[in-house]
C-alpha cells in the first residue's frame, strides 16, 4: 500500500513594488567611504564622532573593521589616529576643539548639509536672524545651530512655532531647513512663515536634499497601490521616519519602519497581496534584499521596480583622504 504524501501548501501570491531611488545617497556613500579609506590608509583605530550615518548595521560593520564610535571628543585619547566627524555635520566648536588638541580631524559632513551651514553664516553676516526648520536634538540641527553665535538662530519645529515665534525685526529674517524633512510638512511651515513675514529671505536652492525628495516622491507613487509598506531603516534616521509618514499619508493601510527581518510583525502582513518596499538614505541594499527574501519564504513573490528618478550625484572624499593628499 502506497503511503500518502502531503502535498506542499501553495504560498499565497504577493506583488512587491520596490521604490527607486532608495537606500544610500551620495552623502552617505561619501561618509562611509571616508571611514573605510581612513582605515585603509592609517589602519585601526579610526575614531568617529557620533554614528557616521544613522544605521546600526553600517555602524556595527565599521566597528568590526576597527572604527571606534564616540559621543564627544573628550572620549578620544591624545592620538595621531584620524577622528572623523559624521555626515550630519557638527557645531563649529567641535573642529575647533580638535585643532586645539592637535587631533587629526576629518570632516565627513555631507556637502548638502555644509551648504545649509554656509547659507546660515551668510544670512548672519547680513544682519538677519536665522530660523531653522528642523527637529530638536537631531545631530544635523545641533550642527547647524552651532554654526552661529548663541541667540542668532531659532528652531522652528511646527506650524504652531511659525505662528508664535517672536522676532526682533520682521524685515531682517531668513530661514534654512534640515535636509531630511518631509517635503510637504516643510512647505506648510515655510508658507506659514512667509504669510507672517513676507520679506523673509529664502534659500537660493531648496535645502531639503535631492535624495530625501526623490525617495519621498517614489513612496507617494507606490503607497496608494499597495496593502502595506516596509521602510528599511533605523528608528533614529530622520529621512527613514519621514518615508514611513509619507506612506501613511499617501493612504497605505500599514506602513512600518524596520531595520532587519527580526523586527517584522508578521501578523500585520498575513493577509496582504501587495507590498511596497523602500529604504532610507542610510540603509544598505543588502538589508532590502534580506527583507524581500523573508517575504519570499512566506509568499510567492513577484517583484517590480517603480522608478521616479535617476540619481547620478557623486561627492568626492574629504580632501585629507584623497590619494594625492594622503600621499
């Protein structure tokens, strides 16, 4: 008598729409490459002030190669080893302290963040009080506010702040923004500021970076078409959190920010038939592939890429790490 063999249970179908662009931007690539090039040129240890980018996977990978992450420079011993400042930018006091201690400081600030720093300085020199639209405590905001003397720059986090901020001279005002904000939220705050202060000086070019804008536009396209959305990224990543919020506002019923597959609550995805996937600007592509593979174990997956823009931006390494300087 022939034994009965259970037929394999068919996996339910799942259409996966992958957003493009997603993941690493040029500023993140530059910052990570800066740490790896410093390790290659000078050997470990290489000290890094704050997370070089907001992604635990990236930070742990660099630690294994010999990078030592510190919160402040006083944690760095007197050393000839490189000390790298993160992509988010730092207050002026940080490179000044490094110079006083004769540390080998290397600035890996994203050039688009540096642009905001320079804008704030120009406005200050012209006698304008600067309003910074951003999130309190974020390293980029701390760095930008630290470019100017205390009291020369005020933080605006909400439309309510824009409506209540007291200024000494409404005709001598300018605004700059954090580079990783929600495009729509920021525009609403800018509109409120312009309504109150019609002569406020604006950036020559929008401060929210190309990568943030492109990733949000791709999510806006995909989110209304899917039952759920996964944003790959770390919880302390501003641009990743904004992608999750954009997906929710675009009408996606379930939008979750996860770094690795062990963070997925599978009960929330058991009945879906379509899934959107994107990644914050500091999330490596290997984590996106890991997430898709995890869904492929549970579903019969078909994958389609939804592209909104081609990105070809490249930033050279900090000058101290370019081959001709290192030699």
